[in-house]
C-alpha cells in the first residue's frame, strides 16, 4: 500500500458549513477529539451563500409568533410529509440557537427597539427570519468559525496545542466511509485536493454535513461542491435515503446572461415588497393560489399591498406562497408565452421601494445584477425563472440524535432528510443546520461514550478505497466533463420541475448508460491539483444520487411539494403516508426504492391544526386518529 497520511480522532465531521461547524463545536464541547474535513477552503462552504436569513419564532417583530405557529407553517410548507418530530424540535429550538449565535458574536440586523430583526419569507405566517442584510450565511459561518477558534485557544491554554481537540482539514475530499468487521463506522478515506496525498482518519463516529446535490442539474443556484457526496457516501456505507424525489426549484434564479443562469435571487426581494409580473404586466400569482391555501392569501392587489403595513388585518400576497407553488406558476406563465424576453418573468422591486431602501436592504442583489447582468434593480425589473436549489431528501436519521441506520454514522443539514417534507420553507435551512448540527455533535459524543471498544479499520477496506481513488489516473479514459454535462442535461430536461413517467424512464436509461461510461472516465496528469481527476471521483456520487431522484420520482404517483407529475397532477392522502426509501448495493451498481409507512403525528401536535385543514392532507384512517385525539 502506498504512503497514506493517517490520523486518529473521536469524531470526523465531513463538511464545514453551518451544520458541520455546529456539530464539531458540540462534539468538542462534549470533550471529543474532532476533525473537520471539507473539500472547499475553510470558510467557503455553501452556507456562506445563504442570503435571506434563519427562521426562528422569536416573536421580535410580531409577538404572536411562537414555536407552534412555526411548526404549523413548516408542516404546511412540506405538505405534511415532514418528519414531524424533526419539525417540532426545529421549531422549539431554533430561537435558542439564534440567540446562542448572537452570544458568540453574530451581528444581526436590529429592530427599532434593539431586538434581532426578523423579515417576512414565503410560507411563514409572521416575520421570522433573523438576518444580516442579504448576507446572513456569511455572518453565520464567520461566527461559527470564530467559536471554533475560541475553543482552539482554550485548548492551547490547557494542552499547549491549538489543534488538540479540533483540527481542520481543508481542501480534502472524503471518498469512502470505512466500517469495521461488525459493520460499525471506523473511519474515513479521502485525499488532499492540492497534493493528491491519500488520507485515512480512524474514528468511531462520523457526522455527514456535506450539503446538497444541485450539480446534477444544469440550471442551479448551487456551487461546485454540491455533488451529493454525503448522500452517496451514506448509501455506499449501507444507510438509507428518504424523500429523494423532492427537489426544490427556487422560483427566482437569474435567467440572463447565460453564464450566470441559475444564480439565486433571494426570496427577500419578494419578502420586502417585490412583485412578479408577466410580459402583459399582470401580477399573475393571484391566478395560482391553490385550494389548500385559499383562505390564507390575498385575492386582490389592494389587500396584498396593505399586508406589508398591516399584517393583522390582511392576508399575505400570493408572491409569498411556498416556493414550489411560485416556481410552478412561473413555469406555466413562460410556457403559455407570457414570459420575459430571456425566458423568465419579471420581478420588480424598483417601483415598490425607494432606490436608497433597495440598496440598504438588498445590497448583494443590487451588486449581483449590476455586475453580472448590467441591470440596475433600483430602476428596472429583474428577469427571473426557476433554478434547482435544494434537496429535501437525504439520509434518514433519528430526529433526536441525528443517528443514521449505520452504527456510528450521523447526518445533519441539507444532507439529511425528513425535516422539510416535500418542500422546505425559505429560512428553515439555516435554523435546521444549527438545531440538528448541535444534535448530531451531541449524538456522536453520546454514541462514543457508549462504546466498549474502538472499531478497527480493516486493511482490505483501505486497499479497496485506495484502488478506487487512483483508478481514473491509471487509464486514459473519456473526459469526465462530457459525462457530467450529459447527466446535468438529462436531469434538467427529464427529471426537472414538471415530470412524466416516460421521461423519467428515459432518464433512468440514460443514467445507466452514463454509469457505464463513467467506469471509463480518466484524467491525464498527476495527483497534484487535478480537477479532472476530482470530477471523475465526484461523478460516482452524482450518478448515484441522480438515480435515487429519478427512481423515487417515477415511483411516487402524485404531485406534492417539490415533485410535480404531469401525469398525476393531484396530491393524494394515501401517498402522504408512504415514504420512499432508497438503498444501494455496496459497490453502487444498483439502487433500490422501497415504501415505508409514515409514522402518525403525536396527538398533542395534531391538535394544533384545525380539522378542516387536516382533512385536506390526511387519510380517513388518520382523520379517525385525529378525532380520537381531540375527544
Ligand atoms: P454546506 O454549507 O454546503 O457545507 C457543505 C460542506 O461539505 C462544505 O464545507 C463542503 O466543502 C463539504 N463537503 C462536501 N462534500 C465533501 C466531501 N466529499 N469531503 C469533504 N467535504 C465535503 N437557506 C436558508 O435557510 N436561508 C437562506 O437565506 C438561504 N439562502 C440560500 C442562498 C443560496 C444562493 C443557496 C444556494 C442556498 C440558500 N439556502 C438558504 C440554503 C442553505 O444555504 C443550505 O441548505 C445550507 O447552507 C446547507 O448547509 P450545510 O451545512 O448542510 O452544507
């Protein structure tokens, strides 16, 4: 075996976004030696890009807000497919996690009376997003990193070594989770991106915090790291993914110029008063309010506009419907020939707020459009359209401990599944990272405390992982960029925002062929910073998760949240009870999808909803349970 760099830790956290950093902080606070591994530079996680804010029912702007309202909004947004225990924990704990961030130095925008300010976002009944202009994720990462440094300074004072309890391995990619002979997690295998040096970290617990899968699509708001690594690592280690059919297409990505197509236009533009219009100048969202939301959204422009100054006396503007609804509406307008010149619709804030106010509230958006599209959003509308943004599906975890089904494996943040059901509300990811990042770190620490002995990494597992990583360098092979582009086109066109059985079957055939081609991709050159080689390795992950998305989407014969079937346009109560679980063969050659029954909601939670509303989502059998609960 060639020279492999070796380390030993208690916990390996893969990912240095909000979820990974919060998990690492918790594991270290509970006395565990913790490694943070990230394939990007430290500080350049996807979380940095988050703009709008973190949702937490602090009630600072509207005192009527509380965890019960947040829980209800989250369940409605997810169309009741959410893991209700996760939604409950999230709603209850998010305020504490935001206040904790403030105690660690986060500088949130303030209300006039000095509290953390909160802004409106789609699907949230009250202003709920704690924010820092439109750069909230940046402040979150800055604060969490500052906390890591503070802990390292404490460790230096005690042990004379800054890295005694937290060590960061930046620009390192993990390619395999390693298990001992009994099937428990024993470590991770990967390589340093800069030098190509191989790296083994032995550890009894691993927290996956690798984010999403958006790079399987052409038009996406996601950056280069989102190749579904954590999803694939979990699958290959024997864990289960749930809800993979649900992909959030954010309604407002840039559509022009082509080089920036997909880059996000934050929902704060609409939260702060921006409106959507078609080529005829019509505010079309009034035509797209679905039955289940009819009583909650304004039906006239006058009422919608009044809501911005009087939320108690008016209903919300339909531009603030959950993202899946708005994305579908934009898609329909464009298809009906009422789109903007570059194939989107118009998002106008210029006629709604003074220029100075726009520059103050939306500085990044102002800069982004000026620099990238030569559009001044204080003077003219933006052109926007749907973009692949977030994956609701992910590793199936225990809500309280974030433990996956493989002993020693934990997952938090976008790589985990269940919390957001079929559709995530804006702002609920940043708070999810903090709530479940902390729980994953604590879960990993408790797991280690319960172990009788440290699991050992078998030599043959290391040899196999090494051979897999080096293979693309040892063959001339096809260019991996060709295969990647074809996969992206396939997913965008055949498993995109509107889906049909025939097209998804076609996508599965295409993925199968691409998988064969991927076996032969190769990279010229050495192991020293070689992006072609890196992509060869990432392809395995993208193909695997794309197959999960396509298979689960083909199996779910209804439309719900981030899964819209042209051939099954209705949402059905029977399908709400069925979760689709993906597993894979250890060599990743096949994906299997099985149904699993969604557990019934606890009685005290179910009674937070009106019977009439529940009857739109639940089966008769579940309604009978509800009737028992209220008696
Ligand atoms: P990330 O922050 O993406 O971190 C993933 C980490 O894993 C990175 O460090 C990466 O390098 C590492 N990694 C991945 N694979 C590997 C591997 N194989 N080996 C080693 N390391 C690996 N949500 C909100 O709630 N509010 C918002 O306002 C908001 N705005 C958004 C704006 C944009 C433009 C985008 C794209 C998303 C936005 N979201 C928002 C969603 C939210 O930002 C993400 O869901 C969230 O940041 C994901 O955090 P995470 O910790 O799970 O992963």
